[in-house]
C-alpha cells in the first residue's frame, strides 16, 4: 500500500498548479485546448468553484508547450465601480503589454495618449492590429477570466464583446487575425453579458464554442483516490460514496476527501487494523455510514460556521438575491426539490439557478446538483423564504396565530385584489386558500353592512318623502288663496324629496349588484386557476360561473362604452383567462371556440419591434437578424428586405401610412415604402438608435439613442431630411424612449436613469417628473390629454398633460415591468413584464385581461381599432392576440358549450 499521501494532497479552493497530482482531467480539458488550438473563440461560463481557473492554468501550459503565446487577464483586477471607459480599456492594454513583454517595443502610456481622439475601444483594436499582431509572430490566445465583472461596470461593455467579434470578422480580409483567438471564463450567461438585447448581431457568442464544464464522474476522479490509500485499502469504494454526496462538484469533492482523511475513524478495537484498511465486502456499509456521518457533521449541520472557504454561502447569496425574479426563482427550485419535471428552457430564473451551481441540466431536465445541496437548501428553508415574500405573509401568520379568529388581519380592497392576482399562477397551500377565502367573505360582510346603511338611507328618504307630501297637503289646505305660490312650493318640495329617494335607491341597487358580480367573477377565476386545472370539468364549471357573472354585468352596464366606469371588471378577466385555458386543452380541440391567438415564426433571433399599418391590414416586424418584414393579418409574408442597419431596433408605420421608418444599431434612421424600397436615410445619432416617434401629422420624427442624444427632425421635404434637428439636451447616457403626445405639441423622453422629461416641440424643457419610470405612453384621445408611466416594480401612474401632475396610480403586479401602452380608444392600458405576460387594465386600475406567451415578450403594439395586440417574442415568434370586449367574450363562451351536450340544459338559460 502506498503510504506517501499527505493531508495536503487535497486542495480546497484556488487554482491547482500545473503538476498538482490531485488535478482531475475532464472532457472539457480537451475540448477547450483543441478549440483554442484550432483558432476558435471559446467560452466557459459556469457556476463558481467548478475548476475554471485550474482549467485555464492547464490549458495555457499545454498551448505554450505548442509554441502558442498566451495572455491571462483577470478582468476583475482592473476594477469596475468608478472606473471610466478610458481607464478600463487602458488597463487592458497595460496587461497585454506585460503579458507579451512589449515594453521594449512600445511606450504604452505615450501610445495611448497620442490616440485620445479615438474611442477607447478603437484604441484597443488598433493596438491589437498594429502592435500585438505585428510583434508576436506565433499564434496568440488571450484568456479573459472573471468576465462577469463587466456587469458591475458603470458603462456598457458591449463594445468590448463586439471587439472580440470583430477580430473574427476581420479574418476574411486580413489573414493576420487568423493567429488571434480569445477565451472567456466566468459566472454568467451570454444573455447576462450582452445586456442590450439588440446587440446579438455583434456578440461573439453566436460564433463561439461553449465549453461544458461538468462535475467529475467516477472514471475521471480516480486521481483523487490516491489520497485515500492511508485510510482504506478500498479507496475506490470511498471515492464512489464521495461522488454520490457531491455529485462530482470539484470544490465539494476535494473538501469531502480532505475531511475524510482528517476525520478517519480510530483503528478497530478488536482487529487492531488501521482505520478502514481491511474493509471486507460485508463491511462496505460501514464505509457508507462513515462518509454520511462526516457529511452530516462537518458540512451540513451548522454549515454556516463550517463553510470555509466559502462555498455554500455563495450559493445561498445567489439563491436569495433580492431581485424581480426571486419569487419565480425560489418557486422553481421548490418544484425541482419536489421532483416536478422541469424542462430546461434557458429562462432567466433557470439560468440564475444553474449559475448558482445549485441546479444542473440532465437530459434536458433540471435536477438538484447533489444531495449536499438538497440537504442544506431544503424545502423547509425555501418555504420559509417564500412565506416572507408573499404580499400577505405577515398578515396570514398573525391570522393563523389567532386560530383564524383575528379578522383585522384579513385583506381588503386593493390588498385583496393584489393578493388574488399574485396567487393566480401559484400552487397555494391550504392555509393560503383559507386566508384568501376568509378575506373575500369578510369583504362581503362589510359590503352587506354598507348596503344595509344604504337601505336605511333609502328608508329615511321615503319617510322624508311622505313627510313632504303631508306638509304639502297641509300647506295646500291652509293657503288656498296663495294657489300659485303654493303650487310652486309644493312642486319644489316634491321634486327634492323624490329625487333624493330615487338617487339613494339607485346607488343602493348599483352597489349591491356590483359587489355580487365582482364576487361571482372572482369565484369563477379562483376555481379555474386553483385546480392546476387538468380537470376539464372544473374549467367548464368555472366558465359557467363566469358567464353568469358576465351576463349580469352586461345587463348592468348596458351599452356603456367607457370601461373606466364599469362598476366591476372581474367577469371580463375570468372569461378571458378561462377561455384561454380551455383552448389549450386537447380534449376541447374540437369545440367551436375560435382561436385565441395567431402565432408564426417571424425572424431568426429576437423580434425587436412590431407595428400595425394605420388601416389595420398589415403588420411590420423587425429583428436582430437585420430584416424587416411585412405580413398580412393571417401571418402571410407580403414583403421582406434587409435593412443593412446591423440590427433593426424599431420599425414604425407613419401615422398617414405612406411609409415606414426603421432605426438601427448603426445609428441611422431609414424610410421605406411597403415593398422595401428605400426612400431616404439619415444618421440620427452616434451609436445605436433606441427609439423613434412620429408626430401625429407625420411631419416630424423624434429619435433617441444610447449616447445622450435626442432630437426632432422635420420630414416636410422627404426624401430630403434637414441636417439641423431640434435637440433635446440635458440627458446623460442611454435614452430609452421618446414619444410625441396625441396632439403633437408635447413629447417626452425617458433616460437610462428612469427620469421622465416633458418638452414642447421647440425643444424647451417643460418639466421633469418625480417618478422613476421604465416605460411611458400617451393616450391617443385628444380629449383626455393623459399619459401613463410604469416603474420597474410595476406601479402605473396616470398623468394630466396640461397640469403635468399625477391623477391616479395603481400597482400592476408586474415585479419587473418593461413597457406600457394606451389602447387607441384611451380606455385601456397594456403592460409588459419579463414574466412572459401582457396584462390589460382599465384606467381605474382594474385588470381586464391577462395574456401569457411562450417566450419573453420584447414589445407589444395595439392595432388602430384596439381589437388586436401584436406581440414580439425573444426567440423570433410573433403573436397576434385578439382583444375582446364583454359581448364578444360572452358569445365565445356560449359557443363553446354548443359542443358540450351535457351542459345543454344549464346553458340554454344562461345564453338565451
């Protein structure tokens, strides 16, 4: 037996040296080496402590042995917070100089200053081409470690990634670039690093090779068995148990092996044998128990105190990171713990879990990485954390603590409304259902009491009427000689008393009906969403209830067109959500329900923008594939052309319908006819154009971009565009959007710091709003003169344009809103979140519809008649979604039951 192994054989954390005996070679070693040697751009993006740095050390040594020049840059050493682009790129240059020993060739400080007329990224590009490649004759590989540190920079680093891409693009015209390749390593996804969605045409990730760095398998991990030979003559058996507990996670595997060596059991009292040295076949179970005991005592129990170097704490911090996705992330992880089969789809919350290391993809299904993680980050811990995140966590705890007797803890008003919508797409516990049901019942009791008060008012009014009649009769008898005056007094008395009684009674009846309608609509919605509704019978029953509620609402509002004045809206939401659920059920495919939405593949990569033609016959789409396409409303392609703008960020029909405008990443705005013939173009700004907006008369166009510039151009002389626009100064950095008002006399800009500014058309600043918005939209109604804002956490504000003050605000329940837009009639608002959902609201803040999609929603656009919404998806899909009113929803619902004969009797009454 080899007795030379020492406790230092295992290394917990840090990079392993080139000759470390405990280095474990994996498939990634050869993939990384072979890819870089062949000149491929390679990236290793994975969770922390998976061996990326050790892989880099080994790969650099192998490449240098082949005569390849290598530079290793830990990009976090340059710094991030407070570092300017000038300093950051100069830091990169200095490290390259040191790594490649170029100080005798060039004075970097002087070289850099001599080119201060160039942008920093251009200087780095020139240095690579004219200094690095000119003086290093061999092949070159530049390793960038800790690439995720660019996410903390105070400026976008997309240009740096674009530089890497450009090095590969230049190979077509300059063979010297064939000698240069790059490698990125870090804890991030490509989507994280390319923060601008529209930058994918210049990102290196769509031409590079992803290196999959997995945990150790039993064959690969055999070098680690050598360190166990002093404590067992069956090191492979012990190693197998180690790998079971760690799942092959490199850090944990090294740590557990080290702990086993340090905590070996004492020699057997009976045999006198060395610890575990003579394990017989029937004694293997004791080895399992020993490994399990060490895991429990030295890693899992009191793990915070024993987590040295930190590993589990890092995972915890990522898992519990407070951001807009924390509820979805924890809910998803809880489902995985419960062994729900979750298919890997690359969603942000899934990538966060995978980058934490807690979860891995196995045969396209997400699994917990190993039993140690499952024991530390268990269901109880996750449930406790989720409890603290629900909008009513404190209230339900107090209510349950009172044995469900303390009604003061129950929810009311907007709090209850918010909780119901929050709970709609979640699998609730029994106590959640009890709490929400009790809250609804309490609301009914409160409303009944108010109704009773209204009844008393009505009774009093009727009594006052009788008194008025009596007084009038008495006055008539006593003052016949004043007949003319008496008649007038009598009429006035009667009119006042009767008018009051009628008004009070009408208010009473309206309030009573509204409460009942809202409640029955909520009941139907809860029934539909609380069943996880695989049960088709439950869905049908929910739809019947929603129809009944909707019919009552229809009778109440009659032909009232103003959705804001609806006394109840829950029936609309219930009908729409239930119909959507039914349309997805296979057993209902043959029903007479009409398609809820039209879907087609529109682009390769993300669809960046959609725009309806004014006459609502066509839809224009644009994408990161640099193409513009025109479709009819059946999804048939009518026209298709390449915009030559690198990536088309926005497409928009002019209000008069005569042409389209596109804005691109190449800083230009271009005008086209509907066949794709270019009418005109002009350079709008420096850098990518992020937003354009036509004035209502199509005579002006406002544009904004990433470099603080927003301006207004006159289009009166098209195809010529005046070169001296009206500038909107004072911004700092990115401008998210620019929007003309419905009349065109005002416009707004929204910058990267979420500041909203209002301007007149002459470019004079009118006001800076006290709101941090992520999206803004003007009401098309010239009578309303309103605009709406939405914040990142989903709060909507309605503003009066003339007074420039806030008139109403409400919470949309988007934890991560992206945009907002008014319907053409100004009666509804559509909000978009990164939860793949578009929600519609009336102006009173009541939700009237909720549309869910299979991809992240990039943008949404209303048709000019407000009957459709076009939705752009992040993976190239376009949806055309019908927007139905109460009458249409009721008709669709009744039509559904025509193919359900078992409901014929009930539906004949409801749908007559």
